[in-house]
């Protein structure tokens, strides 16, 4: 199954790899390189967001997608869309959202991307951590979830260091996780992460969650068409 209807990309298997941080306790402080700051969304940030996400993901994630899929999202609040700036220029962003089909006590890190010219400085790590702090500050979240592709090895390495743990959405992902850890040189964490013994999400739960997501995204797109 491809993800073109969701993310405008056809080469990535669905579902993505999933990671969960079971607790929001013991979060480290956010550390940024000199010259970088974090701030919430401001009106007018849509253009910069589209530029960043087009680089990080695909041209599908442009200014129009911010207006039709992100801003109308039920999880949207200005303080939940975090921008990382170099001087005054936004160079990275991430969303600390809630998500269709997932418990409201679980925060969902969505659309985390950084301009290529600013990669390699731990900015994605800082944005992930900023989302976790946002969840904790709101006081209604108990854990956090995110999804990513297996080729995003630097990001996965950061997520594991932040206390995220793999979740098996489908059985074939067990082998995928073994390959990821081998490519990261982290085979020594196999037992700690429980890759060989992790339970697989039931077909019923997977189906219900997937249908909730696709139905909601279709509703967002339909309402955009009717505007």
C-alpha cells in the first residue's frame, strides 16, 4: 500500500516505523547552538513552513498543505507548531499535536523538518525535545508517539537517545527494526529494546486507527475543496 493520498509520496511503505516515549518524566533541557532560538507559530509563517517541509519531505508539503491540512487540524494551536529560527529566519519546525485514532493522552510529534543547509547540528533533536516539553507543559499528556521512515537513520538515533522505544505496528517491521539497529551499530541494544519479543499491534486496532486517520484526512481535504 502506498502513501500518496496521505503524504504525496509513493516510494515509502505504509505504515511507517513507530516509536513511543512511554513517559514525559526526566526530560533533559533543550540545548541549541549559538544563534538559534525556538518560538511558536506566528501568522505569516506558512510560506517558510512550506519551504522547509518541501525540502525535508516532498513538494507535496507546501504552503497550500499548511492551509488545508495543518492549520484546520483539530490539534492545531499556535503554541503547538514550534519554529526553530536562525536569527529571524525559520529553518526548522515540528508540531506537538494530538492525532486521529490515538488516545488524547498521547502526544503526537508531526512534520518535523529542518532546512538541509542547517542539518547536522542536532536541530531535529532540539525540535523533538521541544515537542516533548510542550506536551508536559500542557499537563494532559502522559506519553508521546511519532512515526518515521527506516532510512532516516540520524533521526531514529536521536529518538532512541531521547527515550523513545520501537512499536511494532505490523509484523514485518520486526525485521526492519533489526536492520535499522544493525545499520546504526546499535545491536547491543536489541535486548534492551525488546525487538525480538515486542508484541505486534492487532489487526483490529491497526484497521480502526488507519480508518480514523484516512477518514479525518479526507474530511480535511473535502472541507478545503468546499471553501
